[in-house]
C-alpha cells in the first residue's frame, strides 16, 4: 500500500500489481448533443469485456478527458466501475496539470472503486522532467491505489520520462506501472531493464504492439482496442505462447485499422471518430464525440464501409461475418 503525502520519502512500499494483457482505452460515450450517455457507455464496456479485454482504462485520452468537467470525470469513473462489476481491473484517468487536483481526483477514484489511476504528465505548462517527477511522486504517495504513469509527451507537451526516472519513482513506492506512449519500442525494453517484475510496462501506441509485446511489455493500452479487441487478445496470447506466426497473423488483421489513421484514406480525420464509425457500422454501441471533434460525413462512412468489407473486417470476429 502506498503511503499518504507527507510521509518521509522512501518509506512507501507498493504492492505488486499483476496487470497484464489487453486494456482498451475506453471511449467515453456522448449523445449527439454532447451529454454523457451512460447507458451506451455501460453497453460498450460490457462488450469490451465480453470480447476478452483483460482490463480497462477509462477517462483517458481516448475517453476525451480533456473535454470533461470535474464532475463529469468523476461520473465517468463511477459509471465505469459500476459497468465493470469487478470482472477486470479498471484504471481511471485522474491526471490534471495541477498536482493538487490530480491527488483529489485520484482519492475520489479510489473511493469510487477504481483499481488504479493513470496519471498523464502534467500538461500545457511544459514542466521540466524534475517537476514532472515530483508531481508523480506526490500523487503516488498520496494514492491508496496503484498509479500508472501516462508517459505521453506528444499529447501533454511535457518532456518524456526515461527509464531511470520511472525506476526512481517505482523504487520510492510512488508508481507501479507505465503506459509508454511512443511510436518506438526501445522505451519498453529500457523500462523493463531498469525495474523488476513488480513494475508493469504497457505499450501505449498503435504503431508497433507486436514488437513491444515481444520485447517484454506486460500489455497494451490503446484507443484502437475499442475496435480490434479480439484480434489484440489473440496477438497477446500468441506472443505469450511464443507463437510468432500466429502473432503476425493477428497483427496483419489489425494493421488496416492503423492505416485508417496513418494513411488517411478518409481524409484528415481523428482516430476517435473513426473508431465510433466502425462500431456504428457493426451495429455496436458507439456514441458520439464531443465538439470540436467532428463525426465522419456520409461519403467518408461509405468509403470506410467499402474498405472494411474489402478486407473482411466489418465484423470484429471475421468468423461471425
């Protein structure tokens, strides 16, 4: 158990967590007018768990946390805990630019029943590495639940933490895991080398999960997992079984979804609205994104459907098509 803020530095001891596997970064569901859609959120979470997700991350980047007010963030966590019903670990996004606000929401997430907190690097003000480390140190030592570092310099605008920074925080008992959100995977190898099995390293991009898992990542957290859950589980299980051919086959089925963003066949669109359109085409709970994000237009949806049908990917489980 982590100790409260104010204890002597170095006294905290983190219980080992056993988080591993496929953890979708869950979409927050909104109605067309931008209100929270709790029923659709619960249905989506139920579908993700039914598709084999080993855990869930809510109120993160793919959950559009930056568009939620404080009360809505708490409500998303509460609804997600209720929907999950303890079937898999649930990690709640609790990060703010402010250390005090991050601690407050982390404590509330624990009270609401979250199994862990994922804390983005303090954003916008571009803190130094030492400032980000101190931020995470204070949050982690105040938290009664394990803390995952959301090491995402591209979105936060903060400098990235390296493996030695993560190891320091882990050895102090402040953090238990990292979501390593880089297109490259060497950060995964380095974090594993600098820590032990008690520190959980998750790959956080959709660029190279096969290589990250093969290189020792304990799991994968990403928004793309909202639409490729079953194949991602297959990829994870294949790597765990050292079956590289099977893993490559699973990744080949996921790759066209990555191309929808990296190659932009629908034009300049964001990934979250593409995921929602895919869910909608499959007849699955999809909700809407909040402005300023814009839903796909009719021609884009028609082209998306054509691409998915051509690749045999309109059904998440091709055998069910």
